[in-house]
């Protein structure tokens, strides 16, 4: 059986997402830098900005799954890409005419976040039909690998662009990447089946089916708890990391980009090794090993000036390595387990449960930074992420080698 890299339609999906991921890395770094350096935002205001980028998973995450299960998923992805292109593209335009404000950053982050909810739910639901259940780990590993390569190169490129052109202008790169992603999706030739009409027309009833499927399965329930806890505390860190590096360690955008790239390097290693690790020790053990590896992030709050910045890179490397091994294996299990007609609602329910905490974590991080300081907030975040593994240890996963197939 030929590898997915030789299949045209998968290459188009893979290529478009690789470009989009690279562009998104520019925005991920540029937005907080624009807030801090151009608009002089406080730590709490940066926390609010981070919260806006993920709040949509809490606000529309559940109904998005029911809607996606009624529609052709590739069309949803294309529409979301074009909408994000317009939203993100408004930032350099506003800056060029002298009208850029913190409020516009908030609105843009929220609008792009809503569209990202629909894209991500459709994306994870579309892949099983494109590659087949037997190739899900390979497909997820290749897509995750591209995302991590983008995290290696993206922050470095973003830091250089922000330093040379300014953050608002650099954001235009992300807008262009969404157009490329939409174009590659349009070129996919494989027909997508028309979704079956829902057996129960009520939106609330369909949302309930997704919730019952996830919360009624002990392994899915443990994965949701672990991932949600980890995301809560990682969002606390994400809300203050750039502020910490700018105002405590006194680094410029280019160096900050290089430090964040270390997390991408860890992720690339994780993507390349996730399949082989699962084959050798089993999917469940690989998932738990990935979460354990994130303990390396404990060195991040020890970051200091000069050679001490290496600690930030080392911690980011282990966070990226562990998170990708964990995610590839648990996402592939979820996609194999779920009936096709329920994929959108299952993925949306999981996104709601595990990403809904992220805006809350970002707000807590911004508020904590003002009370206990930036470095202490990083300590709270990194320790909280490590404790997330308790969910897995308290579940049936502690005695399993591989995930059940049904």
C-alpha cells in the first residue's frame, strides 16, 4: 500500500495546511508583540487578547459540531479559510491608515477564533474519510509534523519580519496563507459523501448525542479531563510568556522567535517518533509517555538573562515533544472509535471540553501576573500542566497497553 505522501489529494491537504500553519505562527507571535510594543498593553490586556483567540471554542464549540455533521466538511474548511483571510488581513490595513487599536485586535482574534472552531472540527472529521481508518496515525503524524516544522521555522521568520517590518505588516503573511489553504482544498478531486440527514432534527438533541458519546466513554472522558487541565495551565503561560521575555528578560522579537522555535523542534521529533513509539510500547502507553515528557517544561520559569535564556528553549522543546506524541495517539484513537456520522459532534465536544478552558486560563494568567508576578505565574502554569496526567492514572488507561478499537 503506497504511503500517503504519494496520494495526490492528501498531498494537497498536507501542503495547504503546511503553508497555513507557517502563516499562523507569524500571527501567534505578532499579535502579542503588537499589543506590548505598539499599543503598550498591560499583562492583563495581553491575557484578554489571548483569551479572545480561544474563547470561540467555549462559545460556539458544541453547536459547531452539529452544524458540521450536516454539511460537506471540505466546503466548511474553505469558507473558514477565506473568512480568516479577511479578518486577519484587516490588521495591516488598519495600521496603514493609522487606525489600529487594541479593540480591533480583540475583535479580530475573536472572529478568527470562531472560524477556526469550524475549520478544526471539519478538518478532524474530514481526514478519516480521505485517508481511511488504517492510515489515520500516519496522516495525523504527517500533518502534525508539518505543524511542528512551522513552529520551528515560523517563530524565527515571524520574529525577523516583526523586527524588520513591524508586527501589523507581518500579519499580512498569515492572511495570504489562508488563501493558499483554501485553494489547495478546492483542488482536491476525491468526492465527499453528502451527509445523511440527521435522524433527530433538533440541534439540542444532536449536541446531546456528542456529549453522551464522549462523557459516557471512560477513556474519552479521561483524555478530555487531562487535555483540558493541561490546556488551562498552558494558556496561563501563553498569556504571559511574551510579556515575560520582553519586560523581564529584555529580549528583542528576533530572539524571542528563536526561543519559541525550540518548542517546534521538540514537536517535529515527537511527530517523527509518535507512530514508532506507539508500535513499540502501545498507543495508551505512548499517550501517557507523551504527557510525562512535558515535565521538562519545569525549567522555563528558571529562565534568566544571558545564557539563562537557554532554559526557556529546553523547556519549550520538552513541552512540544511530549504534547505532540500525546496528541497524535489520542486523536487517532478518537477518530477510529467514532462512527462517521458522529465525528463532527465528537470532535466539537472534545474541543469544547479541552479548549473551552483556554480563554479562562489566559484571563487567570493575565490577572495572576499582576498579583504574583510574571515568573511566579509561569511556575503555576508549568506545574499545573504536569498534574494533568492524574486524569490518565485514575482511568482504565493505567492498566492498558493499547487503546480499544470499539
